[in-house]
C-alpha cells in the first residue's frame, strides 16, 4: 500500500472504535474531546475538522501485521495510543499557551484551561479503559506498558518545561527529554501492536526501538517546522517556540555551537525582555547561522537510519516492514 493508503486503511479500522469509545465519556467531557478531535465545533455542530495525522494507530496496526498477527486484534491498542496522544496535545497546548492547533483554536482557548485539563484527563482514563476491556494478556500487559509510556511522556514534558527556566541545557539532556516526550509513545505504539500480534520478546524490543528512533526523528522535524514551517500548512502559530524562548533541539544545537551567532542567540534567550513578534525572523536566522538547522536535519537522517536497522532486526513480514518504513519516511519528510 502507498503511505496514504496505509493511513486510510488504519483510519477505517480505528476511527469507528475511537468514536464509540469517546461517546462513552460523560457529556461534559465528550463535548470538549470531540471538539479537539475535529468532529464538531464548539457548539456541537458536526464539522469536517482536521483529526490529526493518525500515525500512531497506523504504527500499532502495522506492527501487529508485521509479526504475523491480525490488525483487527490490535484495534483497542491503536485507539488507546491515539487517545493518549490527544490527551498529551490538549495538556501541551495549555502548558505552552498555544492558541492554534490543526488550523483551529485550541481546546483551552475555546473552553478555558480548567475544562481543557479535564478533557485531557478524561482521554487518558479512557485510553486505559479501552485497553483493559480487551482482556487477556494483551489487555493486562498493555495497560501496564501504556502506563510506563505515559510516565515517560510526562517526565519528558516536565524536563521540557524546566529547560525554559534554565540558561544552559546540553544536547544530551535535550535528546533525553525528546526520547521521553515523543519517542516513548511512538515506540510504545509499535510495542503494543507487536504484543497484540503475538510477537516474540525480541520482536517487541526491536519494534519498540524502531518506533523510538522514528520518534526522535519526528521531533527533530517538528522542531524545524516550529521555527521555519508555514503556519497555513502546519496549522500552528509561527515562531511560537522562539517567542517563548523554548529550547528545542535546533535551538540547543545553536546555543551550544560555540559560534558568534550562538552566543548572540544565548544573549537574547537569557535577557529578561520578552521576544517580540518582529524579532522571530531574526532569531530564526541566528539559529540557522549557528548551525542548528543543519544539525537537526542531519540528526533526523541519522535517527531514521537507526530505525531502519532496528526494523530489519525485528524480522517482520516484508510487506508490513515496507509499509512501516514508508510511514517513518513520511513522518520525517513532511511540511506539517
């Protein structure tokens, strides 16, 4: 299948189950969750909003097929991973103060911060419920694994927030943060899919590592788009990371580059004055001049290469392996 066909196939299996799950939420939580997922507007009128890339469910289903299992058996895991991902987005928007996601106002900016927090909490609880209801080994062990991935995600997000208050952050620290914030759930998606497909322990380990490396590459590209991406394509505010003095991977690479541009960027980041909208382009130019953009691009390529190596060691079904690889390339060669 082509990558677009893989996503469509994944949605055809996952979306009905996702809708059924969300409709079990209390009405107060269901309304905000459906808004965030793009199903209706703030008044509850059905819309055709952007539901997101739905890559994580596809990773779950393809991993199950890759180890010889039926994708249908992995649907609960796919739904659970998508719910966790969206829980993290709702809360992330609150913490970062982002007003726009997927080309529309964020949940907190429409319903308020307290309501958005509750919506995120409900999505997380629902994710565990969906997996637990599956029953059997995949259900019991899946809930345990999912909890581990969520804790890693929260730890990474905590580090990300802490970095904003520090003048100095190393690249190693930043990469560790990303491994938790982004890599854990992408790796977890592959591991949960493999579990549902009846994988051997070695296959689970290899596929989880594949997803983790893809996650690092994904975040590198996401950070690049956060600085140089076009808002009309990304659906996010331009330069918001720079305005908030966020220490994303390209920025940290620039700050630790030992260059004149890096030193100037550091001075601007540590100054007490806020970054004004008109300064964003100048800061982006400093990141590029200090080598941050080039470093992030090279690292994304290196992480994809590591992902390919781990995928090969998983000894998956060739067709499913090809689809997993194409999906990884889609994540790392994108403009939104």
